[in-house]
C-alpha cells in the first residue's frame, strides 16, 4: 500500500489515540505538507523534535494496527462489499440464474459476518 494512503488509514482509525500535540504535529507535516522547520518554528521546538515526534507517531499507529487490525479488517470488508456489488451488476446485465447469484452473495456476506 502506498505510504501516504497507509498513513491516512492509520491516522483515521487510531489518530484519536495520539495526544493533541502529536495529532497537531502529525497533521501539519503529513497531511498539510508543512516542513519540519515550519512546524518546529510554530511550536517552539527543534526540527529534530518534530522529526522524532513524527517517527514516534508512525510507530505508535503501526503498533495499534498490529494489535487491533482495524485497517486490515476494513479493507477486507470493503473488498467483499465490492464483490457483492460486482455480482449484483453481473446479475442485472446478464440475467443469470437468481438462485446461483443469491448463493454467491450469501457466501460473500457470510465471509463479512465471520470477519466482523
């Protein structure tokens, strides 16, 4: 997964578990594209301090994911819902056997329920 997309997902799921200051620094550098120097000057800390905080935040967010797997589960469910949507689109276009389509959708739905 692209690093920025991964950081976005991790922050979306676990960002509230960071301190207010960590969220402020992380958001400024990662999402608002401020330089380390700009953030350091604004907050009255060193550039190295900002850099270290970003590294610690990334490590913390990754540790949360390793323990909780919320992003992994979200992406898996999203993929399965997409399969349901594709199956329904195929059903509408090709007028396939309704019983077979229901079985396929049920199988995907059961996988989602099992995962949750």
